């Protein structure tokens, strides 16, 4: 529960800052706690700061799979996730030193719930008796 309230407090600080993500860098030590990042990306401010959050998790020595597991729980599924990830990818082009961990984390988040399903990819329902 403590991690939830730390995330909520950070989200409010992001909102008070006008949606800027500077606070993510200032409070990067909070993201070292297992659940804070997952909760934070569930809030509006945290969602706007997805790329800086991923960057901080990677800088702290996190592995893409661990980062994915934390963030996957907090991010919305479907088109909402895709938009957040698209925005993060656009921001990656502005990074001075792209980090392999950042790209791998974003890629994994795309693969699970980041793409809208193509109806042609949906398997046909089983026929009676199968």
C-alpha cells in the first residue's frame, strides 16, 4: 500500500508541475521500489511520463523483463496503451543516448496489449462437437 501512496504523491507532483516529467528524474529513487512504477503509470501524470519512467528503471539497473512486468500491470490495455507507447517511441527519437533496455521494455509492452487486434487474427469459434 505504501508504494501506491508514493506513486499517487508523485503523480500529484507531476500534475502540479503542469504535466512535466522533471519530477520523475528528481524522484528516481522512488522507482527502485518494486511497485511504485507500476502504480505510477496507472495515473494520468505517470502515463504522460512513461518514457522517463522506463528510462529511470533502466538506469537503476532494471532488466527489460522486470520493467515490463511492473509496467504491464499499471498501463491500460488496447488502444489506450498503444497511444501511450506510440508517444514514448516518438520521445525515444529525442533521447541523446538510446538505451537497449528502454527499447526492449517498450517493445515488450507493445507485444502484450499494445496493438489492437486484427479481426483476421482472431481464431474462429470452435464448431459444436469439437
